[in-house]
């Protein structure tokens, strides 16, 4: 490695052992560059400490024998080697840069011959040193400096470096620390006393004058120059090797690498991770003062103009790096507001927060969202299905006839009840309690049969086979029981004739036959009868047999009127009960026991009489009032005056005729009157009017209800004027009055504004 000291055997060579054309290996220190003419040029890139051991005055011989007392009679070569060893040890302990002296032996200024540095020649050591230094300084300060042309001939200038190199071979170069390459910078000059930089020899007179001017040195003096390292802001080591200059003969011969190959450069992974390097804290230490003589000895001599010059390199920039928190403790930032992110992307800082800007920002953010919601809401409202229109009544919902409550002519015993179908209760008498009703029970038998086996008016219905029991029971007429004695086992009878047999001659055997035909047994059929009574609200009624012969079959006048109102709504049955005569399949004619038929609009229904039940009658009648046919239903029970059945029929007739006389008709609504409107569900209404007069049938003190409806049919969203949209009804059942209603004006579909503003 360049800079290491040669072996001791080489260090002890005398100046005479080195040829003039041979370069001393001790001169090949780091940074030396040998020119073609033999001059050695220093290329050290940093200042180098120079060590000079100057013999003290006490060590010089007084007798002028030319021997140094410190050498103890040693030869000049041995003294020079020992001095070099001591200087090497001193340089390693005192300087961290490990510089070498590089002077070797000095020449005599007068003769130009190499003289050992340890003394023992013509002059003692300190005189030689002072003369050489004085001559060097004087030559450097003179005009022309170290220019060989100004100081002497070319031959003398060429001869002097060679002799200086030979004299310096006797002095060993101190070893440099191995880590000095790490801090060295190429191109810095720090080696003093290089052989190639010495000036031409002076004359003896000039040397004597310089010797007089130099103060005597009484002890060895060491000169130290510390290299100031440039600060770095991160623990990055850039290793730069000190190599010979590119293209030099020494570098090419030694096979040294170029500075680019020997230097490690820090390259950041990301450009944004680089921060400008900071300066190291702390003041820069002031330079240490040096003795004048040592300063002059350490200063390098001016280089000859013929020597190749190296351009100084610019100081390297301070490397940049991340700070410690950024390198080791960076954490992800939280999400930033949208405006701040936009400002960062556009390199525009966000404006300062103020209440006004906050309000404006919120308006800018929420206004588009609100508009979007409004548009979506409008689209949904527009395509949303329209609500179904409804028909609402605006007319008075009820009407009361003038006068007081009527009173009918009732008998003095039993109980009775009278009502108009669809209008309500007219009048009643007696306590409404359970009493035997006899054959009036066959009315429930006929109702259950027609409910299970409906029969249209004028139709005969299914055929029913006569069984042996029916034939047998037909002979009970001999015991004063009402029967149809013309039937034979195996014969067939229609449903129509079977119903006529039980409603007109009140045949008990046919009633039992129908029960078995419908339910399979009389007991099962009786259960159906009681279930139906419960459905109709007949609370005081209990059936125990289909014919009513048993006195345990009981009911009340009010309950029987409820059943009668259902029977008059069956045209096929009313057709039978209104006949005064009926002819059976055998051709025998049978009389209707209800003598009210066919007078005064009587519709019959059913009679019933037994010893325990007395005379009983469930009857119905109709009366034409105005444009309506009003039906009335009544019942008289528990009449025991003889004839018991005749007494019941007579009392029923008086009550029936009195009720018919009470019925009257009054116009509640006239044609064209507004009775309601059609509501489109969005706030729009279209009035509806009656298409004709509405006649209400009733009696004094009666309150009737009016209702407006469309019968469950859907109303249109748009329709022209005059379109029928419903009915105005008064009453219930068969006596109900219904008058159509129509649109007074055209029904239009709701507009866009109504569609968009609807909430429900």
C-alpha cells in the first residue's frame, strides 16, 4: 500500500548507495506523482503533519569534530535511520492523519552535496538545517521564485532534485495509519519538503546571511496541522481513496482505480426524502498558533512552472439526508378534508377558516346533494301509481219522518212483533220469550234445505225418493197429525213439491224425509237448524225436531220475524207460500192453512198450532209505495182462544193491515241535487248528483239512513260528465231504495303539480 515505510534495511541505505537515476522508494508516498524528468510531485489531498527533529545546542559537539553527541559515535547512516524511527513514532502518536516529513537528508547550500541529517559532515545538524531552510525561503521570496531559469542554469536545476532525492533516502518515511484514506481528499496539498519542490542551491554567502537572521533552536520542534473534516448530517460514510491523478505514470503502473471507482456516493431512494443538510452545531475551533521557524519550515516551496499543475477541485456539497424523526418515526396522516386535498393537489393553500366561508362551503357541498334528492323525489312522484279515487257522500246521511211512534192493534194475550224489511222495527207487544211454536218450526226446515240446495223460481229441483218410513208416517193423519198420506215407498218427489208439502198442508212425514235426505239423519239436521238460528241472532230459539211437533221446540215472535225477513228474500219459497192451494204429485189438492193468502197483499209463510203451543202464525205482506215494493213481516204466538189458529190469523191480519197503512213515501233527494263527490286522492274533487228523485218509504217517527257507494267497483281516474259512478241507497234488503248518481262535470286526472306534491 502506498505510504508504508520501507524495510529497515532500505532505510539504512546511505545516500551514496542510491543511484542518481533511481527513484527512492521512500518518495512514493500517497499522492506522489513522478514526472518524466524525475521530479516528484505531491498529490496528497489534505494537510500533512511534518515532524522535524532538530538537535539541541547541548547535543552538538563543541570541538567541531563533526559528530552528533546523540548518535554516540554511530555512523551517519545509523543516526539518520534512528532519527527517522523516532520521527515515525512521534508522528503516529501526535497526528491522526499520519503525515510523513518527506525531507530526508538536506543538501549543503554551498557544495550541493547530500549531507546526512544526523550531522557528522562539514557542519553540525542544526546549522545544516538552518542553512537549507534559509536558502529555500530566500529563493522562494526572490523574484522568479523557484524558477530554475532565474536561480541558475538548467543543469543545476535538473541536478538538484536528483541530489535531494538521494539525500532523502537516508531518512525513512514514517508509516501512515491505515484509515487515513477515508478522510483524504484528492488534490489537497499537505506535504512539505517534497524533493521536486526544492529551490536551487544558494551561495555560501547567502546561506551565512540567512544563518545570522535565523534564531537558534535549542530543542526539537514538532509541527502539527489538523485536517478539518467537513460536517455531515447523517451517518453516511463516503469512502474516497487517494489515488494518483488520472493518466499519470505512477497510477497506471500501480494499477490504481479511478476516483469514481474508489468513491461511494449516497443516492436517496426517493427524491422527496431528501432534505437540505444542516450544519453541525458548535463553533469551529480556531487555528493553533505555530512557531515562526516551524511555520516557515512547514510551508511548501513554490513549484516550478515546468511542473504539471493540477486544477483544484471544488469542495463537495454537504450531503443531504432525512432527519431522525422522519427516518424512523413517520406515521400515516389522517384523511384530510376534501377542500384541503384539492388545495394540496392544485398547490393552492386552503383559505383561512371564517364563519362566512364555512357557511358558503356547506352550501356548496349540500346544495348539489339537495338538488339531486329533489330530482329523485320528483321522478319517483311522477312514476308513482295514482291513488284509487273514492266516492264520498256530502248529503245528509239520514232522514226522520214527522210524527210520533205508531201503535198497532195487538191481541190481549201472547206476544207479537212487526217490522218492515230494510227499514226496521214497527211495533211489538208482549214479552219476547221462548214459547212452543208448533209447525212454525218448518219455516227453519225450509230455510236450511234451500240454503243447502238452492232452488230457482219456477224450478222443481232434484228428485227425492220416498222411503218406507215416510210412507208409514204418512198414515199418522188418522191420529190428527198433519201428513202427506199419498206418498208410497219407492216413489219420488221433487224438492219443490216437498217444500210445498211442508209449507201448505204442513206434512210432518215429508219434513222428516227432507231432514234425512239432507243430513243423513234427523238428529244431524236438527243440529244444522240450531246452528243457523245462532247465525241469525235468534237468541230465544231452540229446535229439537224438523217438524215442530215436539213442544220442546221453542222460540219468540222477534226471533221468528228475523227468520221471516230472510225467507221473503227467497223468490222460490215466496212463490210457494203465497199460493192458497197446492196439488201434490198424485193429483190431490191441498189448501193453505194461512187464510190471509191471497188477500191484502199477504204472502203467507207458515202456520203452527198444537195444544201446548196454541195458535201461531209467521206472516208476510207487501205494499207498493211510490216506486218501491215494501215488504213487512210479523209474528203472533201463543194464541189460545178457540179456534186457536183462527185467533192467531185474525190478530195477524189486523197488525198487517195497520202497518201497511202506516207506510208512506217522501222525497229526500231531488234529481240533480249534489249528494257527494269523487276524490282523486290528491286533493281534487268532482261533484256527483242524483239521476232521479230519491223516495224514502217509512212511517211517522221513523229515521232512515242514506248511503252513497259504488258497489265495490273501481272508479276511473278520468271520465266525462254524466258518467254513473255509484248509487244512493235507503234501507236494506228487499225494500231497499237505490238511485244512481253521476258526475256533474268531467273527472280529470291529477296534474303534474299535484303528483309531485303528494305526500300520502
